[in-house]
């Protein structure tokens, strides 16, 4: 059965959002995923813009490159069948709701030897007649907060209202990083159905030229928006994509067959996907310069959903506080893992038990290592939050210490029981050997012993008769 995109965030009729925490946790905490760094590619933009359709090209590349381990020099061939994956449909109605995640996670190792898990996100389209502006802003905000690459899908050109849509993050950059660096990694304008290749050619080169033209505008409003974008993202790119063809755009029978897609579109989408997803181009998710692992990623999504779940869009200060909370919670979890890993070696998997003094020494040594790890993390925001999680970490360590004491006592009890059973077995074996020694002799040995006994008895009887005869003579 083919996998289906999983809805991890739902928009509710009362303008609230709901996180499918259990489903998300089942993906992010798998043993082969939880300790990997994450690269999260999200796509957002106006509804009915072909976002889900485009994601299926990314999905095909990921499957061929990272699951099937095939050559991706020519990865778009009809022999692999029609496009599948994220659901899309022709027409004028919204198709995706909330935020969808592809349940298959693609694993790779970068040239830097870093182990990475790659995630794909599809988001609800903006500006339809079913969604409020607040809902649009929340979905855009959330997908940008949790992604390492945000693809902003626009039709035909970049307009001023596209720049305005990003304005909801105004001022967040300075809050999050104290002005030292941009809080987010990569923002890519993907211009669909670009119709003027004679002005700017298709692809990233033409996109860079268009972006430079917009960013150098003399319009004061646009200048302000450009400053805002540059303060938010480490890197801003643009890619110009041609029209995919009438069959894709205007037919309700299109089934994803590559034969129905214009060759020019296929050539350029191949370049675009490779620029995003080849190992040397992957962008790892970071917060304040710290790379996130899958287990940490869960903390951030949960915190952001908690503050965005109500009907009103929160202030930037609230989002900033949630980021700080998630940052320290993730650091606490990683530090606690160090303590548990070391204590597992010293206690849980040790062939012998420890006395109270030895166990306390192991606990103290590993506690120091754990707290040292936490105190070396990059500081963010209010130092009181750092201290709050440090106290919580110490309490968690003490709770774990009690658990390891129980494990050690159980190990000691089992070892003592085993020792007693062995001693009892040895004692009983010795007793059996003493009581059944004759039965263990062979036939010749038994005959010899019997003859000796009979001979001894005969000698005793002869001696006794002589003594009796002598006594009788003397009496006579």
C-alpha cells in the first residue's frame, strides 16, 4: 500500500489549530531517526498554485536518491511511472488543509559525516474564500518557524503583496538573535508559469536577476519589506519555472504522467529539485545557530503550536519566548540522555553490582558531565529560563539516580540468589557423592571389596572358635 501524507496540524472552524502530537512523535522518535539532524523543506503560497504537484517531484528524487540508492543523473523518466505521493486535484477549490508531512523520512549522511533525516511539508494555500487572514498568517508563520527551507510559491511574478505576506515576522529576527544573525536559513521564491524568459531566463540565474531588480526598487514600502526579509533569512533565492503545459493546467484527467508535461518544465524542475536536495545542498534546521536533531525538533513544534493554537495571532515576543522554552527543553533532554547513557553502561549493563559508595560515585561523576553539557549550550533570552531548566535537569537526574539504585539493588539481589543457589548445588553434589560412593564403583571393585569383607569375617570367626576352644580346655 502506498504511503499517504499525514496531517500533523489541523485548522479548526473556530480559528484554532490542533497538533496531531501522537502521529508526529511516532515519526520523530523512531530509533533510526531521533538522533539525526533534520532538513525540513516546506512549501507555502496562494491556494491552487500547484504546491502539492511540485512536492511530488521532490518526493520522486528523494525516493530514487536516498531509498533506492539509484543514479540521479537522469531521474525524471516515464519508465518510473506517473508522479505519486502528495494528493493534488484540478479545479478552483482548496485541496490541502493545515500542514501535511510525508510519513517516509529519507536518511543520508552528508559529506561532513553528519547523519541527516529529510522531511517534506505541504501547507494549506493562502487567500482562499474559506480561510481568514489570521489563519493564513498562522500557517505561514508555523511552517516558516519549523522549516530549514521555505519555498514560497507565487504565480507568474513576485508582487508587492507577496512581500507583505512575509511582514508578519517583522522584528522577530532582532528578538531571536539579538541582531547578530538572521533567525531562519533559506527562503526561496518559486515563480511558477514565468512567461518572460527573454527578460530573465528560466532557473536560478534568471531568478537572481529578478530578485536583484525587486530588491533595488526605489519604492519606500518595498525597501522596508526588503530590509525585513534580509533580517529574517540567511539566504534569499529565486527560481523561475516555466508553464507545465495545458494538460497539467486545464485537464481534470491528468494523472501525473511525465509524458503529459512540457519538456521545458521537466528540465527546469529537475534543476530546481537537485539544487534543493542533493547532499551538498541540504540545509539543516538550526535555531540561534544550533543544529536541531529530530527529538529536539519535536520540542519546537509542540511549543510553537501551543502559542499559535488560540484564535489570535500571538505577538512576536510570545513566539520568541516559545523558541527560548523549546531551546532549553531540547538542551535538557540531550543532557539527560548523556546521564542515562553513561549510567546504563555503569549500572544497567554492568556484569556486577555496586555498593552504595561506588554507586554514588558513579552518579556524581555522570551528573557533573550532564550539567557541564547543559551549561555549555548557547544561551538565549532571559537567564531565569536557563536557571529554571537547570533546576529541572538536576531534579530529573536525581529521579533517574533513584531508578538506577533500584536497578542496582535488584542486580545485587539476583547475584546473591544465584550465589546461594550455586553453593547449595555444590553442597548437595558433595553429599550425594559421599552417600552413593559404593554405587559408583565398577564390578571388579565391588567383588574385591566383598571378598575382603568375607575374608575378614572368616578370619574373625576362626579366631573366635580357637578362643572358645581354648577357653573350654582351660575350664575343663
